[in-house]
C-alpha cells in the first residue's frame, strides 16, 4: 500500500532495485548510477514527506504495515508478563497489559492490540476495546500504584467498540471511570499515541503526566469520515474534516494537548519498525527519569493542573 503522493518515491525505489538486480546479475559496475539515484531518492522523500496533508497523515497512521503493540513489546521492552481479566466479566484481547521492563525501569504497560493476521484482527476486534478492557486497564493501573510502578500506555485504536453488547455492559461508564481514576493516581503516567488515537476509546487510557505522539499519528474526538458524515452528510469530505479537526501531532502540540512529538523514520513508521521503536524507547526512558524525580504526593495535583489548563486561549 502506498499513498498517491508517494507514487514518485515508489517509482524511484523500484528503479534503484532493478539497477541493483541488474548489477548483481551481470556484474556490471553501476555503483555511480545507483548512488546518484539514491541521493535523488533521499531528496525526493524529504520533499514529499515534509508536505503531507492532514488526510495523508491519517492514511499513514492507519497504514497496515505500521508497527503494532506486539512490535513495540518485542523491540522496545523486555520481560513482558501479560495480566488478564477485569475480575468482573472476562478478558478483552483488544486492550492488553502487564508488567514490563524498559531500559532499567519497571513499568505497567497498557496498549491496544490491533492484531496482525486476519484471524488476529478479528479476535482482537481490530483494536476496539470493550468495557472489560477498560476495567482491566484500571485494575492494572491500581496494581501499579500499589507497587509504585509507572504506567505506560501505547495508544492505537479507531475508537472504543460501539456494539450493543458493549453498551449493555456499560462502555461509557467504564471509560469515564477509568479517566476519573487516572487523574488521581500517585505514580507517573505516560501516554504515547503510536497510530490512531480515536475518540473516548483512546482517552480511556490517555490521561497522563506526559502525552507524546509519533509524528504521523493522529488524535481526535471523531474519525474524519464520521465528522464529514455528520457535518456535510458526505463521508467523501473526510480530507476537509481532517484539516478542520486539527488531529495531527504538529497541530496538537501547538494547542498544548500533547507535550512532545517523537520523530518517525523518513516515510513513516511502517518503513522501519526498529528505528521507530528505538525513538519511542529513547523518549520514554527520558520522560520516566524526569517524572520519577517528582514526589508521589505532587503528581496527581500537577496532572490535574495540566488538564485544567487545556482549552484556555487569550
């Protein structure tokens, strides 16, 4: 999958690959030609990816090859021990969590599981959590508070699941209760939007002392298609809605909704999982070290002040 704006990049990459194969097969010395094209490719990538529209960034945030929760667990964390169940209804595979290590820090790791294969996606409900997922998350947050362990949330979900069964089990209450309780937790909370940060589904575990976003991630109250369908009765106006919603990392940093942007590899996170995970890990370790210096008694008050300051404009 590639975006329309990526067409010249993809074409040039194919030309370079064909030249490399030709050089390997014939033994011809095509090093200068390949080097020249690679230099041209770098310049072209910088030009293309510096001018992405909000709608194109939405497409990058949803890219099927974008790193998943399982990739970050494998590449950025170690010693992950998954914990299951909300102790009320059951276990939700859409929202997973457990103890983990990152560098020298023990954390409680929460995150949405979108699944890789078709079977995994269906089982994980495409990363759309049920009420038991949020109740499990809150149980783990409280467990982390008991042991004085920071909580890290990796967020990549279209939204909370809007099905009848989820509503019957108290979806809105579960999310609201999670948000309320996380405002007063006395351990460091860090949230990173890695792909889609969709609606209350994302906000349910995104209340944090530090909120970061990958540079091509999105964070919004509603998907652009839904906004367009409501405002213009036409989902084809999603690109216009994406612009108006201010859902990109750059816009949200300017609005002080988030605290930091984590740069992705040139072309997007899907092009280099390892480099993306390394950048996420470095930002996370730095933030953990900073927040751990704040006393437990001051964390909740500081967090509430930060939330209360949002939306104030001169």
